């Protein structure tokens, strides 16, 4: 057998053996739906999985599926003052809404305005927190996502719940912790710019 043909056969054997092995290794490392980047999205995914698993245990006997369940997402509030929240809490609510939609649940947007607001040089807006401009203040979903958060020296602990809208029964509960880095620290400030909720010690973690 010519030398070049031998080299060709060896190369083919190497490719057929190594490539599937590497593909299998990558499949075992990467999640099925692709990697989630960022501490807040990853924590939201973790909390969402807890809530989803508990809710599905309730739904399975009735043969209901995720696409038959509607959820309205509200913003987590500071445990010591239920009238206060933060940009970090609002981001957590957005990430959980994203997770539930990816899983197949129906989401209701509570902030939908009654008309599109157009302003020069700023753009077009439909979402609003102005009560007078909302389409409706009524919540007609099966469940409402709510929760609280607590700030410690190095992290923020979120405790989230899915509450049955008609009965106020807690259908599912999940929790997760977000480490506070220099990047996330500004997200703990409230709308007034005050920072009473920030930790005294910040956690510095390597970037992935």
C-alpha cells in the first residue's frame, strides 16, 4: 500500500474517533438549550427550574400542560420594606419571565399601556407604570410570580413564589443567591439614588 494511502487511512480513523468523542464531551458540558451568561440570568434559571418542577407536580394529575397555564410576573421587593425594590430585583423579574416563556407558559404583561406613546428623539413606548394609562389593573392569570430579597454582606438572596390568583395559595416556592460584584452593585440602588440596601463588602469574582 502506498505511503500516502496509509497516511490517509490513519487520518480518517483519527477524525472518526476523536471528533465524536469531543462532540460528546461538549454535549455533556453545555446545557440542552445553550449556555446562560451572567449571575442574574443563571440564578433566575435555577429559581425557575425549582418553580417549574413544583408546579408540574401539581399539574400532571390534571393533565394540564404548561401552555395552558398563564403567569403574571411582578417585581421582588426588599424583605424589610415591602414598598421598596431595586433595578436588580426588576432584572430578576425580567429574567424569570424569560425563563417561563421559554418553558412554554403563557405570560401576561401587566405594564401594557392603553396606547402607544410616541415622543420625538426618544422613541415609541407601550409599557408603562402609570396606573392611569394601563389597559387593565385586573389580574386574570392562573398564577402570579412574586417574591422578596435580602441583602447580606456579599450576596443578595431571592425567595420567589408562584401564587394561585383566585385562592392566594402558594403553588411553588424557589430561592437563589446572586453574588454582589462591582458590576452588580449599582443595581441595588433604588430609584431615588439612595443606597441603603447595598452590602458593606463586595464580592469580586473572576469573569467567565
